[in-house]
């Protein structure tokens, strides 16, 4: 018995609805509609529809139009739809299948055969939907774990570098904002929002390697010597070594972005960065974006070795190449979001 499940029968001919209802009434709740519009209203008000038996030829709204609406609202992915027809118009049936119909029920009905076909499909969909729910829950939990790992590592940075706590939050916000703008402006750099969100999360770990840098260098108030600067530059590769010790604890996408950003956020467009001396688009666009975000935030924040510059001065220094050269397209995207950067309350990111 599956009385908690409901079958929706949609047919403008009453006798057809009666026959079909009789076949399933002992196993399922049965609701009826005499046209497509009524069927859609029933589906909107009943989230427990397990299957739809849908006539193709009806007044008000026909079966094909119902399928189109179910595609738009996403219900076609979770509810099996069986087309009811007395005709064998190949073009119409093909359109129905292309719109997601599961099977075709031809008139006259063969009750025993029909019952088994539909019950089996309903159970298959039920198991599939349950599995998708389980997977979605697992992904949600994994994302929480990933975020926790990232935040824990970011906290370790904060303990070592008094500027880094709020710095990484601002970098994450700037990265997502700038990455979205670059993606919208330049098709060659386009990424879906889901990937941009991962990049924003990954950017938090750009300086994780600073954990390995001595305090005397990390928080030195004056200018670093050449030897000290050489040690400071090692934070890029040291960060990758830290990440390599935890790859199985992180989502692969976040791990890959984090690793690349950690290693390459100090590379420069003209090849004069470090540690690998990459140039141009040999540097991933996400590492380039984090690089600009990192430089901007460093310039506009007070550090142990400098006062904070205002926005205009920082932008001039970046555009004039005083902090290394950057991708011209990236600078155009940065210019497009300048007002948003100024107006943003970074503490709320």
C-alpha cells in the first residue's frame, strides 16, 4: 500500500479518468483534473504528487504545454509523467519525450499491465529522489567542513600576523566582487557563480604559508633586508606544503584553487613576480584577481611598517605599476567596481 503517495490523472474525458482511478485507487491516493491548467494548480498545492498521467489533447491547456511548464518550474525532474494518447503521431510523442515524459499510455488501457509499469517507475523515481536528497545533504555537510577547515587555517594566520585576521575577510570579499566583474566583462575568463564562490573561499588561504615565517621578519616594523625578503617570499611555497598535508580533508575544487592561489598570488603580469616567474595568462585568472585584491588591501590598511593610503592613492599606485604590473583587463574590471569597493562594509562580508 502506498496511500501516502498520490497519482494525478489529467484527462478531459471523464470515463478515462474513472477507469484509470479504478486501477490505482487501492494503492495510491488519486486526484483528478480535466485540463492542464487544473493539473498545474493541483501540483502547485500538492508537493506529494508521485506520478502524473497526462492526456495530450485537452481544452484550456494541452499536455505538451503542461510539460513545458513543468520544465520551467523543475517538477519534471522529480515527477514521472506518463502521456495518455489514442493517437500515434510520432512528432507529438517525440516532443513529449524531449520535454521529459517518462512513458506513453495508449488507449484502450490494459489495467494489469499498466499498473505494473507505473508502480515500478514510481518506485524508481522515489529511490532516485531519496538518493539525491542524501547526496545533497552530504554535499552541504562537506561544504561546512571545508569552510571550517579554511577558517581554522585562517585563524592560525591571525595568531601569527596581527593584520591577517580582518585582512583575509576583506580579501575574500574583494576577490568575489572582482572575479564576478572579470567573468561578466570577459568571456575568456567566465566562470559560474558556484566557482566564484569557491575562489572567494579559497582566497582566505592565500597567506597560510606565513605561519612558517619567523616573527622577527613577519612583524618587522622597518624595511626588510634582501635576505629577510627572500625568506618572506618562501611563504608561497610553504603554504603549498601545508595544503599538501590536508588534501583529503577539503573539497577538491577548493583545494586546487587554494593551492594555485597560495603559490601564485605574488606572480606578476610581466613575469617579475615569484616564486615561479610566471607571466601573462600563464598565471590563472583567480590568482591574478587575488593578487590585485591583496595589493589593494595592503595599501589601504595600516601595517606595522606603514600608514594606510586612501583609496585614490592606492588605485593610482596600482595603475602606475608601483606595485608590479597587472593584467590590463583586470585593471579595467577593477575600475568598474571602484564605487562598490568604496561603499562596501567589509566587516559584513
